[in-house]
C-alpha cells in the first residue's frame, strides 16, 4: 500500500522536509538536481510527486496523491471540496497584499463606487476583498511577473503574494493593503483516509508534533 505525497518545488518542499523527518521519511533525491517527477524516499511504501503549487489540491482531491502540502491562497482559489485539511503547518509564511505604483493615489481610487483595474492570479481572493470595500474591479488574470502590470499601464493595482517586499521595492511599487496572512496546510484525500487510515494517521500525527511554534 503506497502513500503518495504531492509537493511543489521550492520553499514549500524545503520547509516540509523537517516535518517529513519527524515522520521518519527522508526524500532520497534533490528535486533541483533530479529530472524525476516522482521521488523515492527511505520508506519503500512512501513516494513524493512533484507538481505545480496550483495543482496540489487537484492531485489530492482526485486521488493522484493521498496527501499534499499547499498554501492557503491556493486552497481558497481551488475550493476545498473533497479535501480533508487536518493541519495548518505554519510553514512558507507570506501574505496576500494589494500593491500599486508609488505615484498612484490608491486612497482616492478606492473611494466608494470607484472602479479599479486589478491584475492577479488570485481572482477569488481579490474579488471578495474589493467587494467588501464597495469597489468595482475589472480583473486581469495573470500568472507571472505581476509587477509589470502597473508599470505598463495594464492595471492600476496588483493582488499578489508578498514575502519580504523587496521585489515590489525594486520595481517602484508599494504595498498599500494586507488582505490576509498565508501559510501552508496539509491536505488529505478523504477516500484515502479511510482506505489507508493507519499509515496516513501516523504521518499526520508526526507532522502535528513537529509543527514549528508560532513566532512573534
């Protein structure tokens, strides 16, 4: 009975490794060096599949993986039907924020009843946020280099993940509103939880005991 864990390369992968170690699982190949998309571990019945961050919930929901680690932002955009979310792992922390050009008068632009052109890949999060402010938005869906949108006149504002804010500064943009804090969650396929209950529970419990303490 093989357990398949879906992870995305980069920060989530790196920050999940200590949690896997707590469960006695060690990934045997470096995803940055290997061309493989399915990585073996030191446990013959556990493997890691490498997928795009935005695809992790889909793989878990439809049984391509038994469990996965994904950001709260991805879960909101995907919708969490069919997914059991037992743990906020408190890793890969960042925030979803609104940013504009330094010379853009955001306060004036978001007065009740105004209209704003917003570039983002987080359309659900952005739409709901601006709706609560009573601001009409024209959404421009982009998948990369959000910072270009205000600089080229494609949009007035962007809604994007912000970690240090250095990329915004380098492109003469400023963060004007923080929409929500983001961390990564463990998600589990509900059918797998019944069929592979014992091995999955062991991993979930090990992750729970190894979650980093809240840092102020």
